[in-house]
C-alpha cells in the first residue's frame, strides 16, 4: 500500500516514460516516510475515449487516485495530495502551458478490516 492509479487523456503533449514517471512518483510518496518504497504499486490507464466539457479537443486531463489504508489524519492526506499535485505540475508543464489541462489527485482510504493481501516473497 499505497496503490496509485493514473488516468490520462491521449492528447497530452508530453511523451510519458512510465518507468521514469513511476520512479519519481514513488520518491514523492516516500519523501515523508509515510510509505515503504517496496509497498507502492502504480499503474496507468490511457483514455482514448473521453469527453471534457463541451468536447473541445484542447482540453486534457491527468487524474491520480491513491488508495491507502485508513487511519491517517486529514492533514497527512492533504499534504500527500498536495505533494503529488506539485509533482504532476512539473511532469506535465507543457500540457499545462499549451492546453486547458486539468490535474487532480484524490486520496481514497481502504478499510483495514476488509483488505486482504498475499505476497509470495519472491525476488528477482
């Protein structure tokens, strides 16, 4: 934990190298010692079919959802959200400057009692 899901529109200006992007994101997520690097899981979903506002093709989006186990304070979640948003601003600066680009970060909590996990412990 956490699980990070990045959803984005195909019309972003940046060519995204997700290996590099995820490494940097994981560094942001571990900067406050909230999470251990080996516990973070990230994935990205590119949307070719989307419609924003009135359908203007000059609009784009990057939406990050971070799932964490319940129990952290509102202040901690707010700081986490703000740190990730600043990271996104840096990563997508061309799209922000040239398009009507919407960046969002949402922190969702998972109830500990209903979360199950198994790790085989295998390493490469």
